[in-house]
C-alpha cells in the first residue's frame, strides 16, 4: 500500500496542479473518484490487467463510461496512466488528490468511529474542538463500530485519538501484563 501511495504521489500532484490551472477542481475530483471506482470493479480489474486489451481499447472503454464529460487534459491524463501501467492505482491518486485539495481549501477530513450513531450536536462539538485544534474547517465522516463498546476514535491525517472503551481495556490489559 505504501508503495502504491509513493507511486501515486506525482500523478496526484500533476492532476492537482492541472485542476488548479484550469479552475476545474470539482471536475478533476469527480473524474479521479470515478476512475478509481471503475478500475477497482472486479470485472474491470481483469480488463485493465489483460495483455489482450490494447491501450487504445482501454482508453476507449473508459471514455465510453464517461461519455462527453472528459476534457482533452483529463483524456491525456488517463492516457498517461494507461501507458505507464498506473491505471490500477487510480484510487490512490484520487485519495492523494483529495488530501491536496482539502489542504489548499483549508479543510481537514476527520474520520470518527463511534460505538453508537452520533447526533448532530455531538458531531458539531467534535468539529468545533478539532477546528480549534487544527485552525481549519472540519469535514467529518462517521462510522459505527459496536465493538468499541463505548466512546470513539478520531482520525485526522496521521493523528489518532482513541477514546474508546475497547482502547482503554486494551491499554489496561497491556499495563497489567507488561
């Protein structure tokens, strides 16, 4: 996974710079997310990896999924990925692109895993606290994981705050054993 991220980084940077230059951030974002979904589809994975499918056929197939939505630069970008045999890392490129976009827009994406569904007040409080901590606008996505027993885990980039009961029990167990 780390190798894919390393390989994807220059492609994400190039796509981001092109999107900025064109003033088409949303279109590039949509393109990359959709491209990642297309190439990760089980049926499409076989097509992408097949030596029987030419680069031209692959580009035509992907273009047909998008229809008239592709600009010359996005078509060229896909062509470069195909020729460099990098189409398989499209979802990594998309993820890195979105990170660059969020950073440029002064946003931070935060993932919250909680034992129970968060209500709007709880989500708002988390956003306020993390906004003060980072000095940026906060976008929160949340997931419910009953195995946490209670509490939550907050992930913001490389930072993780584990305030779950499961996390506390694991720490207690390690302290007692160790």
